């Protein structure tokens, strides 16, 4: 499976989000919720998820109000 093909569109979208929204919006209006509902992910996916989360955290320095919701199976 090509993990990059799954995650690169998300990463590219977030970079566009930074340029077109974060850099051009008043601080009080910058808000994003990342909801993660994953049944399974492998080590390659975990690397991309970490990169995405680190990138989003970096946007908090530009005023983004970030909320991360991580849903998981309590039996897993």
C-alpha cells in the first residue's frame, strides 16, 4: 500500500490552509479540530500522523486554536 498517496493530499491541503487561511485571517477566527478515528494504522502511517500533528501545532504559533480529538477502541 502506498501510504504517501493517502497522506500527501492531507499534508498539501494543510499547507494551502496555512497560506490561504491562517496567514490571512484574524486571530480570533482561527480554529481547527482534528478528529482521528482510526481502526488500524502501521508505522508508516504513524510517521505521517506525527508530521501532521507537529505541523498543526506549529500553526498555533500563528494563532490557530487547535483541538485534537483522538477516538479509540477502549478494548484495543
